[in-house]
């Protein structure tokens, strides 16, 4: 490992990180990633009227089991502003991006921007400067707020808006799903993440329903990694 990364990791050992945590594969991988690198970790989950309350229950169960301080913030207004298939039971989830559209109807407009902004406010009240999120440009599925340039831009905006030196960490930004499974395996957490997380758009923990876009992406990544 290059010396600069050794020095950086040693510096993080004295810091606390706030992980944006949904209880899914990506955010749980990031939670374990942060636990390996930071002195302590706090998790924050957002209740935005998502289709399945099981997502919040799953996040609560994982943080309780791991002994992680966990906050659940009410973001119900997002449900009103951005009706979509993840917040409305009467809107079926797109299995693919429809012709003429740039993103599937599972896109919740502004979600990552709002989540990171509210997480940053919480973090400042706790003297935390490090924010960790599981967004990925490699598997971003047409969601514009998963892109590296967006994260960089928002990082600058948060620093300016609150006169505070945040650092947004995106451990999965350049990883596809197979590489995300590989990272989980390297941390010795593959089976934990496979069996205890909820990624499925239909609210089924573990391997999920098997056919929604989230399950398909997750399964294909696991199969590619284990070949």
C-alpha cells in the first residue's frame, strides 16, 4: 500500500464517520468498510415513505446487532414531492429504462442530495466530518445523483454552506456489483450481507424476489464474482 494511503488510514483511526444506511447490500458494505477504518461509526436512515417499511426494520436490526448508534430521520416530504415506484404501491417498478427516458421510474428525484444534506447537518451537531455513502457510478442505473461529479459538487456546497470541512467517502463509486461482493468477501462479511440485507424493491430480505431490477443486479454481480 502506498505510504500516503497508510498515513490517511492512520488519520481516520482517530475520526468518526456517519454512514447513510438503508440496510441494503451497498450501504451495509459501506458500514463494514467504515468500521474497519474509523474509530467509531454512526448510521443514519431516512424514512421517506418508501414502499416497504421492512427497509427501515432491516437497518434497525443490523445496527442493533452490530452495536452501532442509529438515527432514523423523517423525510416524508420527499414522498409528496417525488412520487415514483419506490414510494407508491400503485406504480409498478420498471424492469428496464423505458424508451425515451433516461432513468427508470424507481428514481427518487433529489434523494441523494437531500439525504447527504440532512446527514451533514446531523454530522455537524455531532462534530463528525466524514460522511459515507454507497453510491456507484459504475452501476448507477441512470440515477444522476450517483455520479462522482455530483458528489464532488455537493461536497464543496456543503463545506461552503455550513463553513465546515466535510469529506464525502464513496467506497463503491468505481466498483460494479461483482466487485462490491468481492469487497464484502475481503472483509469476511459476504454471507452476512447476502443473508441479512434488503435490496429487493419488493421488500424481501436476502436473495429477494429474484426479478426486480435491484435483485437482478445483485444476483448477476454475485454470480459473476463466484464464477
